[in-house]
């Protein structure tokens, strides 16, 4: 792999076997929420396992800009804090001195918009070029129904930057037009600043990290039949909270093991929230052996160890109800599909087109460049597995999940695969390039393959 800082890339070659133990960094979705809710809490919270990725560090900086105090307890060298004490503001945030940079994070921007919508001060959220092209109407619309005044200042209609004016919010009952944990969470966070009960009705089960974290921090809410309600005026209470490893990061290694007959992988201390583990169900359905070893979490998020044994995979259809909870894993599932026998259908996943990149287009383009047989549709793709993959030069287009998915594809391809523009992986998985290097070197215990100060190739 290159060490050139100007043109960061992965250089990947095929490996003959895969037998590894590793631990992935903390969950990105949960890390975002832990910083926000601990910042709103009364008293001090101790957060461990925090993900020191660029996205989550931007969210931490955002809550600090609103007056929240933070003491760093532990760090991943060269990246940032993994454990901290957060001194909450008991729902009394302060006006930030300048616009808040959300970087590349749609989760950060959308949830912060909900948190800031009902404040007595004006704030502004902005992001990088990619984030500035992603739709924000899905949150500004329901927040507007609650009385929020949010201007979208982007070059594209309905896009960031967001200028959020001081507003007094009213509770609503909101039926999500699409299954979206981000929209649900933005509305529920705004609901904390209302008088009365705010209700969200979702068309399908979505990630429930916000609901679990509300309860972990002492907030009362009701949930039944995809209807979630929160009474405004409650104040979270500071507590100790552990962020488990990110199952979406583990998914890359899960596919690397699942698609190789005879391979073995153990991922330790990874999140096992049932609204996030559909990737395990999919590779199991395709023929891999998946063993889950959950730990009693004692409140908060379930976690444990996952063991994968590889096999010759068969194609499958992704079920409509799975898509919302698989959306981040679809690029690497498409790689698994290319390595499987038979056809894999991934449909009703139009949301992929408004992620960090158009992930339908970028996944299809890179699979074809490596010899994969894939048909593109407006709402997804169909992959005909079994065609031998060949090494190629592929682009990440600045999308962390595309970069990592095609690094995994390179482990199975004939010849060298070069994945260009890989600095983006730090938005979700600091240390990925070093774990990849450990796998390429045949190190069984990748968890103990020490991270450098900061990898220069990612």
C-alpha cells in the first residue's frame, strides 16, 4: 500500500487464506448520539469506546461549541479521544460562536438540526461538498411542522448550509414517508424541547439507537407497533455509557471471511443491536456459518463476539424490510454477491443514491471494472455472481464505504487492485488500512497488530 500522502490509496493483492481475530473501532451512529445526549444531560457522563473518526469528532466539537465541557480520558494515537467525561448542560445549551462544521456526516447534521431547532438562539450547520449535496428537506419539513424556522442556504435547493433560527416548538404526530432513523431521531430530539408529546410513526423498523440511548440516560418514552412517543420537558441524567464496536465496520471483514471457504474470523466486542445485524443474516443465508456470542450489556446497547466460518456462497434476494437496516452495508454485500454463485437482487434501495456518493452508480462501476456482472436499476442492482474478479484501478469517489468495500474485493481478485482516494475511510473507520495490512501480511491476531501514530495511506 502506498505511503504517498498526496494520493492516498490501497494496494491490495489476493490472499490464499483468512484466519483472523480483530476488534473494530466504536460504532459511528452510537458515538454521534452519545456526544449529543450526554451533552444535554444533567451531570457528568463517562463515555468509553467512542469512535475518533472525523465525523464523530465533528459532532463532539459541535456540542462543545454549545457550551458542553469535555475531559479526554483516553485517545487512539493520532486520531482522537476514545474515552471522555462529558459535563452536560441540563438542556440549557449556549449559542455557538460561529457556524458548526459537520464535515461529511449526514447523521451529525440531521440530528444536530433536531437538537438545535428549538433553541433560543440562532445557529448554522455546514458541511463539505458531498454533504452540501445531500437532501435536508426530509428533516426541515417535519421540524418546520413543529414550528422550527430553518433556511437551506445551499447551491442546490433544500441542501446545506442550514441556518436555524430561534424557535418555540410544538409537538406533532409525524408519519415518516420513508424508513429513516435519522429523521426519526431528529424529530424525537426536537420533541425534548416541546411541551407535550411528540410521536413518530415509522413505516418499517429502523435503527433504534436513539430510543435505547434515551432510556439509558433516564428518559421515558413509549414504543409499540413502530409508533414512538416522547414527552417533552424531560432532562437526561448523566451516566456511564459504553459504545460497542461498529457492526458496519465489521461487515467488511465479515464478507472477507464469509466468501472464502475454510476462512475463520472472530470480531470481538461488536454491537449486536438487532436493528443493525441484518448483514449477519444475509451472509448466513448465503451459506456462511455465523456464531453470535452476546454479552449481557446491563442497559444500553447489546454487544458481544461474532465468529464467521466461510463457505461457497449462493446468491440471495435482499428483502424489502431488510434494506433500511442494511443500507450502509450494501456496497460490500454487492462484493459478496459477485463472489457467490447465482444471482443476488438488491432492489428498493433508492436511498443509496443520496449517500456520500451515488452508491448504486459507484458500486456498479467498480464491480464492472473488476469483471463483475451487474445490472443497474434506479432503485438498486442485480449481481450475477461467479465471474472471476480481476485486479483493477478503482476510485472511491471520496466515499469511505466504497473505498473499503473494494479493498475487500481486491483480496479475491486476480492481480493487484488499486483503490484511489482512500483518506475518506477516516470518516468511519480510523485504522482500517492498518487492519488491511495485517490481513495482507497474514497476521492472525489483527487486534494486536499495533496501530501506528496515524496511517499515511488512508
